[in-house]
C-alpha cells in the first residue's frame, strides 16, 4: 500500500506530507480513539497511513448486496494510470456542471477523475443529482493505488445502506432538502451570521444552497483532507458542522473589515464567500476550523434527520423533486403582493428570514385581522383553524409591535376540552419589532442542557450528539411528520414541563409561552393583553407589560407554487 498510493499526486504541492514513511497504526478497535485521531489530524503527515485507514473505513461500510468493485472497473475501463483526456470522458449531467477540483493532483489526473465518475454513472443509473461527486472522487484518488480502487471506494460510499446514515446526496430532493436544513441550522445556531446574510443578500436561501460546495470543492486541499478524515468516521453531519464554522469565520472577517451592510445580488455574496473559503488558509488553520466546527452545540443526528424528512416532505408536496429554476423566496413578500396594517414588506421579510426553511417557499396569506373580522376570539379561531403554521402580529395602542410564530394548528386546543392545555412544538418563537427587532426562541435551543435527546429502544449509542453510532428512528417517518418535528417537545426528556409550554387556548383567552409567566396573554375580546418573562422562551416583556391591542393580524402560509 505504501508504495502504491499517491501515484496521482503532484508531490511538489504537498508540503511536508511524507510519501514513504511506514503507515503506523491503521486499524482501530476503540471508536473513541478513532474519532479523536480523526479530529486531531493524526494521519495528516503520513500519506500511506491515511490511505490504509481510508481503505479500512470504506471496506467496513455496509453496502447493497450488488455493489460494483475494482474488478468491475477493470473489466469496463481497464487498469491504465496513463494520461487520460478529460474530454474523452465528459462528466455526467447529474454533477450539475461542477468542475473537478485539482486538490494537489497532477494535471493529467483530472482525466482519471473523469474516467472514474463516467464509470460510476454507468453503474449507478438511479443517481440523478450529485454535485459533490467530483470533489469526493478527486480526494479519494489521492489515497488510491489506481483508478479501479478509487472507483470501488466511491461506489461503496454511494451504495452504503446503513439505516439512518447517508454519505452523499444522490437526488435533487435530498440535495435541496439538505440546503434547507442547513438554512435552518444557520439561523438557529449561527444567528449573527444569519443576520449578516439577511442584511446583505437579496435571496438568503440561494446563498445557503452553496454550502456543500464550500466544504467539498472550495476548501484548500489541506483543509479538505482533514474534513474527509472526520467525514468517513462520523458521517454526513460533519459537513453541516464545517459549513457552519466557515460561515462563522466569514462573518468574523466581515465584522473586522467593517463594510457597510448594503443589499447585494445573491450571486455577489456567493462569490464573496467562495473567495473567502478558497483563501481561508490566510486567516484560519485546519485545526481552528475543526475546533470551531465541533464547538457548535447541535442536537442529535436524530433531530437533524427529522428536520431533513420534514423538508423533503415539504418539497414533495410542492412538486419540487427535480432541478428547476428556483423561485426567489423574497418575491413572496414583496411590496406588490403584501399589504399589512402593522408591518411593512421589508419588516415581514426580516420575519420571514426567521421561519423554518420549508415554509420559506410559501407566501403570506392574511387569515384574520381585527380591523375586518372584529375583536372576537371565536372568530379568531374560526378563521385560523386548519392552518399550520401561523404568524401572529400585534400592534398596541402605544405603537409597539410584537408577535409570535406558531407551529401548530389552533384546532389542537380542542383535545383538552374546555381545559386550558398547552400544545405546539419547539419551532414556535416570539418576537418584538418596534422599537427594535429581536427574536426569542425555545429556551432549549440555547440551553440544551435542560433537555436530553430521547433514545430509541435498542439504540446502543449513549455518547450524545457526536457519537458515530448509526441512527435508528423511534417512529416511522409518516408519524414523525404529523407535527413540525424539529425540536418537537415529544422527542425530548424534559427536566421541566415549563420549558415546553408553547401555545394554549380556550374560550376565555389564548396564551403563548408559559412557566412563571406568559410571553403573551390575550383576552377573549382581543382587546387587552399581558407580556412577561416566561421559561419557555426566556424572553423579556415584548412590549409594555400590560397593553391594549390596537390591531391584531394572523397570517398563514400559502403555497406559492399553487398560485
């Protein structure tokens, strides 16, 4: 192995990486030690060791019964490592025009990457969208003895059938839902970076759609190799972590340079981020990037999988399963088709940037307003029932504006009879808009120590969200999707019920947020209200603690594809 690997590499670009040293440790029985070595860069200077470890990791992947191997490649293509003309093996359409990154390979090795991907396309006819494949193939070629071995490694990653684990998106539905999931993670866990994107890009979702290319394609080789170490050990979630870390560092650079925050075309923002990623070595080391990535406090792989399922379901319902010109989400709330007596089109765009990504393709639909439908809680219910989610806006008689994003249909209140009982999910949040905009999310998001992820029966993992154990869902996807699943209270063992009091209503009042106070309490005449700090959102009063309602609006989410 030591003598064979690296034949495709331009060693003049590889720095102090050894091509001849003895491999050292290549097999691990202790998963904890394997993860620690992957994260800390133990294999970074020994090309042969990394090659041997990669082969062990990839051969250990559980795959479909019939998975093409190296012999299949030799039968179809041959076993030549001589110069290949890339144009003789054009890349398939499913890579969406993505070029092969050089990654310190010899110039002629790009033709080998083309040959491997061309063979993959013939052996995997079900792949319809996989723009990450050129980068992954180019990386694996580094540590392959020949094209055939690289082909087998790529094939095993594509054919991996371990439940709950995926390595590469292979359809547009999977890829696009992953982009939406990344957007959800950004505005939940990197709010400062998300605020920058909202302030500078005309279409935030378009910027986030580039996230996989930052990690697999734009990062310099020394960074990409370290990411691949952890990716092969810990799986897909690593890519999310690294992309979030990249965005954090990008925001830090923007803050240091102090440019004026003006709206730019999304393509300009995307290009700026790509340039930053390609030159990230000027300001950040690979160690610092991974340290930042693993310092981000995320929830379990299960929660991310539930969010991915919800985003996929949303795209399927909208008929978005193949690549098409994506509708500009900002157009859903432009001044021409949005009219509110409480907020402007610009203000509603800011609120839109806070909502879960799967609803961002929808446009606002006015369901209820006290100026038209009167001040009656019964009328409020009759107009809002059957809609999920909803957005409530309140303007007080003093001119203050606040509101709430409510994840669940108000009809759920009937399950408690006449008794006031709480329902909803952790996607609910409250906010204020005037005199200044601020959002207050479920307290568990910022303080995950208040809850622990519920473990499914028979799940061997006990090490929290960064373990390498396979995921097994507790409930079928259809059942998990009945409510907005991300951060849903029922997926946690909560230390205090107060932390999951999201929304409640009966004939006398509606309440949002609970536990030693309510974020919003509104009486049956939709006339008077109270706001206090509550345990669910850990919010200050959203306006004057006791207020009179000047106007109340409720907005639903209409599928823009249907209009």
